[in-house]
C-alpha cells in the first residue's frame, strides 16, 4: 500500500505539472527529470498523517462531523499557502461545505484541471463509526499531498483541488459544484477523481459468506470471482493499475501507461474504448 499510494501521487502530480493536454505521446528527457524530482518530493509521512487524522473523527457521515472535517481540510490547505474557500450548499435543511483550493496557472489561468476526492464516509452504522481510512481517507490524503507539491511549483494551467462532502449521500456535494461550474461556464479540461486508491487486496472479502449461503447461481459467480481474484493476485502480487480512456484520448492513455510502467513496480495495462471514462 505504501508503494502504491506513493507512486500514484507522484504520477498524478506529474500530469498536472507537465500539462494534462499534451498530444505528444513520446516520453521526453525533460519529463523524465521532472518525474524523478516530483517523486522524490512526495512525503509518505504526510499521507499517513492525513489518513490517521481523518480516522480520529471516528465517523465522517453526520452534518456535525463533516463540518469539523471541512474546517480541518481548510486549515491544511492554508498551511500550504494555497488559496482555499468553502463552497456551501443546502442539503437536508442544513448548510454543508465543500473545500475548494485553487492554484492559479502561470500561463493559461483560464484553463482548469481538477483533482477531486470526497471526505465523508459510510458504514453499516455511520452515525457511530465510519473511519473511512481507504474510502476515502486515501484519496483525500493523496489530494492534499498533490496540493502541497503543486503549491511549490505552480503549473502553466490552473489546478483546482476539490474535496466534496456527502458523496455517500447521493453525491450531493459534487453535484452542487458541477451545476455551479456549468452555470459559470468554467473551462474545465480534465478531472482526476481519487477514490479508494489504497485498496490492494482483491481476496479480502471472499470468505465473508459461504457459497452455500449464496444460492446456486450466486455461488457459481462467487467461485468464478474468487478464481479470478486469486489469478490476479498471483500474476500481480504488488497490484494492477489499469489506465482507461475514451478513443479520443488514446494519446493520453498511451503516455500515462508508459510513464507508470517506467516508474512503478506495479503491472500496468491500458484500455481504450469509447465507453471508458
């Protein structure tokens, strides 16, 4: 998990530093140098600190807890020296907060690329306990680290780092922001959604229920899924990254796959299809 999260954050930060809209699928030397410098600057300690801090809220489901978490994230961005604001909206007769940080582009400030995550969590008893270390403490921690790195070296285009509330309740926070962005006609050219990026145990839940308890049809599906998971685990013990995108973006998919394959011990597969993304 440590290696996977560190690598993903480094690559995500790289995409925004070098420019997400590049049509050149070749890997240039200057990019390679930039990748190395970016990876070195990633702090695992910061990532673990954020996940631990988020778990300490015990649950991030209720209005009260989400308000506390939003204030915590706001202060973290302030600590990086990054301009940050609350994006407020009404839901269930209460006012909720999204946290939006903005790093203005050096050359093309009107062009916007976004990194997004959600900071709320859920469980079988969300009002009591929903620590959400992976869903979505991992994505939130990665986003904050990306913000810290990019804040030190602003890219050419503008980057907005958005952490939404209430993803587990109908994606209310992100829906509100999307409507507002459309009304303002923001020039958003790309979005990376960081959600559950620390998961790397495909067999974790395979024994949670016996095949007999699932019925004949579901039992067969369960066995096939278990077989697939074991095969994936055997072939890719360190994890598998799938880079997917639509046909129109096959250049970006090819470049991203090549970068990941070069700088990671993880197995990387590319998938291009009109229905991807």
